[in-house]
C-alpha cells in the first residue's frame, strides 16, 4: 500500500511539473494604446514593442485599443489594461484619479502642426472662417493646443466646423481633397503620411512643444514597475524591435518623465475632463 501511495505521489508531481498539463498558463498582460492612428497601423507599429517586452519579461502580452479617446480613457479608468500608452494630459488624469504610475515618455516632444493644401489659398487664420477643420478626437492634446491657438488668433470655435477624422492620414486626405481647409496633426502623425500626400500640403503653423505620449502602469497590475520602466528606457534603435518601431513612428527612444512635468499638465488635464463630460 505504501509503494502504491509513493507511486501515486510521484505521478502527481510529474504531472504538476510538466508544462501545459497542470500548470496554468500565465495570464497575458494587457497593453492599451491610445487610438491616434487606424487600429491596423497602430497595432502593427506597437507589435514590435510587444515582442520586446514579452521576451524580456518572459510574459505573454496582448495589445488593445478603442474606438475613440473617450472610450479608451474609460477603459483605462475601469482597469481594463495593465499598461497604457496615452496622451500626456489623459495620463495625468489617470495618475491623479486612479494612481496610475508614469514610467516613460518619448524623447521627441509633441506639438500641433497645422496643415493646409497647396491648392487652397489660406494666408491667415481669418481665411478659415466658415470653413472646415479636421483632426482626431477633440480630446487629443494636439487638437486642444491647435484650437486654443486659433482661438487666441481670433477664430472662435463657432467660426468654423470641426470634423473628427478616424486618423491623421484621413485628416490629411480630407485637406488634399478640399473636404477640409486645415488638418491638425502631430509630428508622429506627419511621419505616417506618404511622401505623395506630404507634397500636396504645407505646414501653415508649427506650435510650441507639448509633452509626448506617456507610458503608465496600473498600480493593480502584477508587473514590476521598476523592471518595466528599465526595459522601456533601454528600448532604442540598438534593439532590433526598437529599430523597426522608431523607423516607422519617427520617435527617438524614451526618457523618464519628472513629477514637475506631470504637474505642468494639469491645465490640459482639466480641459480634457470637461470634454469627457466629467466634473
């Protein structure tokens, strides 16, 4: 009887140690990406980052996004992701209200580029009166910056029609096809445009730098934030996946983000909160 029990115990131990039989597969970490581009292009770009992090952390990872900025921020606040790549002002909101931890930002600063068609005469801001301006979701940081700049120049939001575009490329096409008089895009969005498309447009105005997209980790996630931060800061063009990612996106590596930088985002975060319909 004792020998039978010993054999049974050995069998249980073997089954427990064999991978895929009794040990549960690790639960994938969920990386959420702000929908600044079409889902196809966005997930294609960030697949390189996913591969790198999954390999280095030895942890399966999946990518996700949303239909728009509001939906994505709602998912963030509902803890549907372990890690997010989001607009700086929305990251600040997540930090203030849910304790999300900032890890890194891209070295290349963000800013609004105001683009117009070569075939449409736009010499001043007033030439935009009664016309259409297009870009991403109005909650986007570059859109807030661009529209505030136009307002400072005397063009109120009631003086033009604003149309949401599904991506920066769509916004640029609308300008070239003269469905819109101006597109507001980011430098990384400009990088995604084909050379043919860029040649049919010119930059009407380049606005001052604002913070780039932020990487943040959910405080409830099992991932080690110190380890994850170190991996993001090491992700550069010397890493095979990094070389591909930065060539596609136009970013230039990552850097730490300071507490002072996060606090400086409060005015943009407050504006986003209003646009999100929250008090």
